[in-house]
C-alpha cells in the first residue's frame, strides 16, 4: 500500500447521505461541529423562520392557478381571509386562523348554487407560504388531471385562496359554499430540512367544530418527499372512497399502497455495505 493510500480518508456515511436529507454523520472539529455543517444548520433554521413569517402572495398564486382548468373550463378563483388580521395575530391566535372572516363568508355565500357542490378546494398559507407557492400548483395540476377520469364526475366549487388560514377554516368555507367535501392544501410547519412541505387535509361533510379525527391527511408533498403525482393519486383514492362510504377520518384507511405489500410494484431497495467494522 502506497503512502498516499495510507492517508486516504474514506467517509463511510456518504452513501447514506445520498439517500436522505437528514443530518447524519456530521463529523466534528474538536468538540464542536465543523464550520461548514454549522453554517448549513443556521441556513436551514433561517429558511424555516422565513417560511413561517413570509406572507402569501395571493395575487401571484391566483394568477398561476388561472392557467388551470377542469373539464375544459377555467377554475373559478376567490380570495378570502380568516379572522386573523395580520401574520403576527395569526401566529399568536391560532383560533382566529380557523375562522373565516364575516366579509369572506358573505362573499362565498353569494357563490352558492341550488345544488350542493361535491368538492371545495381550499388553498391556505398555513405555517409555510413558501410551501404553498411552490407545491400547490403542481399538486392541483396533477389532481385535476386525474379527476377528469373519475366517475361519477365531481362538481367543483370555486377554489378559495386563504390568507392567514389554518386547516379548520376549510370547514367554514365548505359550509358557506354548500360543499359536501373539502380538500385543504396548506403549508406545514417547517422542519430544518423541509421548509417547503405541503399538507393535504380531506374532510367529508365538514362543519364548524369538526375535530381532526374526522379528517384524513397526506403529508410531506414536495420534490424530496411525496411527488405531486403520487400525492394526487392518493388524494383521489381517499376522495372516491370517502364519497362511497360517506366518511373521512379514522374510519377511512388509506389502502392506496397495499399493492406494494403484495409485490405488484418493483421498488428500489438500497443496501448499505461497509468493509470496515
């Protein structure tokens, strides 16, 4: 063995780092983290803070959504607000973020039709406007494409874009629009490796005061997590089963990936090996 080979340093964690964004095998400099890893951590922390405090650009988002269509008809879009008047109040008073403002309630009631809508889609900033701006349009594009082939067809209420909203505000919106089901797209609480994660919440026959046990959730919708296409397929599966059984929540199980357990799909399996013990 040459002198060069004797001094060659092998990072045994590198193979695992390629499979995950988790912080593993960071190393050390004396008793502390290496400067490069400390700077990466501080950057991730700053990105998470920005995601929580950054306001939603509702006008830009509605402009992007205006390019989407359902059954060859452009989406009807409507901007609404919660009872939280600004971001600071929203963060300090979670209860206000769950309630639709009086003016927004009135404006949505004017959009009701004689027959109930099958579905109301709500896009709310939640705790990460970054996630909503980056993930909601790709997800909704995939969902609407898959909805085109669903039978019987779903009647779609005007899509609501909410500022300072939390999950439960979808209940007020569905009630105002007279919709049998609501799907809420919302920015999830940022993690130190995921400031852009979108959550999807489904509720059958929503009403104010509905508890989380009556909802189904699809989490971690982002490029490094659940892709828009896979999230949309899972969402449609839950929607169709919710309509058939007329329920969501703990009584409705997500069986959309059962075929993976039976071996009907080939998934990549990663085996980590090391010559050093």
